[in-house]
C-alpha cells in the first residue's frame, strides 16, 4: 500500500509541472501501418487528446476506489481512526489536478496539413469526411477526445509508387505520429474485390452516400450472392434512412451466411448486431 501511495504521489508531482500536453494521433485505415495497392482509398483518423489528462482521470478513479475501500474498512472496524485519517490524507493528497489543454484554432476548424514523404500534400488531394461537430471545444478539460475523419481518394493513391511511404499531419505547431503506408504490387483479387468494397465504405465514411450506392449496386449486379456486397448495400440503405429495406438486406446476408457456411460454429456477430440495432431503433 505504501509503495502504491509513493508512486501516486510522484506521478501527481510530475503532472503538476505539465502545462499543455495536447497530442494529435494519426491513423490510416485504423492503423499506424497499412499495406495497400495503388488505387486503394485511405481513411485518415485524427484524434486530439491529452494523454497526461487521461492518465490523471484514470488515476483519480483508482484513488476514489481506494477511498471507498478505506471507508468500508473504517465502518467495519478493520482499521482504527488514526490509521484511517492518515491513509485518507495520503490518498486525498495524491489526487491529480487536470490541467486544461488548449485546442489550436486551426485544428478546431479542421485546418491541417498532411505531409507525405516530406512534402506537403495539396489540399485538393484530401477529402474532409467529418468533424467533431460545432462548436469544437477550445480546451479539453477532463480527458476528452476530439476526432476528425479525412480521406485520400483512389485517384490520388493510384499515382503512388510501389514501396514504403511516411505520412504525418500538422495542425499549427502540433505534429502527429508517423503513419507508414506500404504500396504493394498489384495482385489478383476475387470477383468482389477488397478494393471495391473498401471504396464503397470509403464513400460511406466520407458521407458520399450516392457514390457508395453506385459501388454497391455494381457489385450486386455482378455478384448477387456475395455476402459482403449485400452488407455494403444494406449499410448504404441505412445511411439513406431506409431502415425497412436495409433490414431486409441484412436478413438476406444472414441467410446467405448460413447457406454458404453451414458448418460454421462462429455466429456472424456483425450481422446480428446490426439487426439488433435496427430492431431496438424500431422499438423506440
């Protein structure tokens, strides 16, 4: 117990010295390393957060639980009053102050610069797909996270040479982590290509629902028995707020799954989750 308290007190002292620990993280297709083929779209997630504040929130929750345990021990007569007061004072003093982090004005407006292999990418090469809403907070005060989604469309990556590329994002004086993107040589793909599916979901993520519908319709015309194409079309209909037809297609995809994989012991959790979501929304 004493070792834990000493550690908490040291961390608390360090936190008191910090002023502004805002950090931006970058992910490409939800990862810091990804392999694509030329012409594959990329979804870029930018997250602004304060890791020190997040740690302080987590730390204070632990201290709160320790205080609750201490109160129970006191009530049960496990410890005497002198011990209770001493331990409570230690725990109270270990609570960490959360210093607000300023969110730069450019970042609040979603104005960022992407740098690929040391060169700034033109703004025309980047799609802004979504932002955290309006207004974006000027400061982060309690370990909150703020997220933006950007996209690099296929016509941009189609010109990328094969090999390794490094992507970084800048917002005012803030610099993100490096994301590594490997452009692999083209390889044969199945009838319903991952590239086509990725393009459909890329359009959905960027709120280009009509473009996603075009992709899903084309896939279903050529491969009507594809579970993946059916799910994509169901997601498009859901984005178009056509919950009736969306539900029908999710049910159709579930039926196809059991037909095509009769011996599968793993239930299609994604499909079941989407159907459950539609059912709960209908009940509401």
